[in-house]
């Protein structure tokens, strides 16, 4: 069993990105919030952005690393 699963790249490339299977669940983080905006329903106060995707997934896709700001509620 491998430590990583694969995700297709957002940019449409055929090169899959590797994603840790034990991803960070933003719903359990103190920094996560619901924006109530249909286009960007999820937000992270620590990083300062709103997105359609779970913030930890966006951080991973952007940096290639797990979110280091997770703090359990």
C-alpha cells in the first residue's frame, strides 16, 4: 500500500499530482468558515482565501505540501 493517491492536475495536464491519502479535513479546523457565496462556499481565515474546493486541497495543489496551519476545533 502506498502513502499517496493520485489526483489529475487542475491545468489539464496528464501528469497526476500525488495527494496524501490522510488529507487534512478543513471542517475540523478553527480557521475554516462557510462563506455562503455560491461561487466560493469555503474559506480559510489563516491563509485568507475563499474557494469552491476544500482549502487544504487547494493549498496542496498550489504548494505540493499539506497545510501546516491546521488547528483542531
